[in-house]
């Protein structure tokens, strides 16, 4: 199904195109700035672990990419009662789990497929789908959605993710990385401020940094676009709550205090990007033979706190490199990362396992 796009001129030097289906692309000086996707989200609660923090992280990941017009969760029971507030505030529909015989899980899977296809055929506004499950049984669904021109984002725990499903999706994210459960390296405070105020601003700065990191097409964003994404994530956001009259002043404040953002003017437009120059006065943390076990234990504990029993070692390595950019196995006395895992297994921190696809997983002890 094809939708004809209309072009709407914006006063100044830009325009946007909008299809009959509602997809909108913004262009400034002939350059595509952003595409606002409209998502339907389908969540297999058993797969995602059904924790409030995990579900919030999933929703945040999707809202950075666009609006959520429809959401459904499958397999809901009374044990997931903590999720009520999150589900209601995001207008999700709940499909309960009725336990009868051994086919219960298959019934939920089939219902998810039926609902997703019904939305794809009947709701022309929705151009993107997020499926929170790694089950390979959903691969035909992904194929049908893609054949209809829909974008499919898959999200799953690494231990439950099928390679077939991962490769079928347009984009796939592991839950362990969606939740940002890596241990952060300490940063030097640039100013002495009220600790509560600093915590609030630090959380906002972290959120804006996450949004900018997700922009794979552009290195920078218009401040107005960034604020639009922020309002989707935090509808109650207000600059005045941070002591600033305008969003521009707030950005400048965060840039000066934390150093993660770069704010500049481009032909009277305020642009925001990540500050990749770093701080020459701050030393990069290093892992050595003396401190590496402590760092790995802290990262593994972060996964456990997030409700994960097993993770793919590649995710662990990626998070370690995020906190320690110069990490190298040889610097801590090993040739390969698998040797590091074997040492942690000897120390009783993890158990190395192989799944049915012969993929290495580590069980967290």
C-alpha cells in the first residue's frame, strides 16, 4: 500500500512532507532532519522480565524514535501488579494470561501475531512496530510487516533472543543495553551545588545525552526537535523547574555543568550535539590486573539488580568498554575475553553456559 505525500512549506527555509498515513519528514535547507515514526508496541511480559524499570526503559527507547499510538502487553497476571501505573499512564491494553493446559504460551504468541497483523492492515497511521520478544516464532510476522513497508524494532533479553528473529528485524536491541545498566565511570563535579538539584539536573542531562546518542542519521539536533522528544518522554517537563526561562538557557546550563552537550547557533537555529572533545583535565579510568575483578563484579551486580539471570558476554564486554574505553584483555593478563569469563567462573562469579544455538551465555551467581 502506497501513500501519496504532500509537501508543506515552512516560513523561512524549510518544509515537511506528510503522507496520508501520517508519517512526517522535516527538511531544513533541503536536508532531512528527522522522521517522526508512529509505533504500535507489543510486549511479551514473560520475555521482558516484567519489571517497572525495564518496561520504562523499553518505552523510553521507543519514544525517542517516535510516538506510541497503541500498546498491548501479553501474559498479564496478578504477579505483575507493579506494572499497573506504567501501563495505565501509557494507555496500554492488557491481554491476561488464562492458565489452562500446556498450550498457554502458544495461545499468547498467536494472539500477539493476530493483533499485530490486524493493526498493520487496519490502522494506516502506524508505520512502525516494536515487538518485545526474541522468540523465533515471530519471524514470519516480522517478514509480513516488513513486506507492508513497516519498520520493525525488536527488543529481548539476550538469553531468550533467537538469531533468526534478531536478523529479521530492521533494528534489534538487547534488553540489557536498553536499560542502560552499565556502571558509570565517576565524573568530576564542575561546580558546588545543592546535591538534590545536581541529581535532578544530572538525570535530565543523562536523558538528553541518551536521546542524542540514538540519533544515528545526524550528528546534531535542532533544540526544538530535542525538546519535542523530551516532552514525549517527560510530558510534565518545564524549563522553569530547573530555574531557566527558556530551553536554550537550560541547555547552556547543562553544557557548562556537565560538559556532555555542545550548544551552538547555525543561521539563527539553535543546534545541540554531543561534546566528543572530552575534558583534558579528567583522566580516563583504566583497568589493571589489580582492579579488573572489582569492575566486572560491579557490572554483573548491575545486571542482577535489573532482574537478569543470564547475559551474553558480548554485552558485558561492550558495557565494560563504555566505562573503560581503553580496556583490553591483554592489559589484565588474558588473551581472549572468553578467558576472562573462565576466570570469573573459577572465582564463583558466573557460570559459562552454551544455549541451543551454541551461543555462549553467562549465568550470574
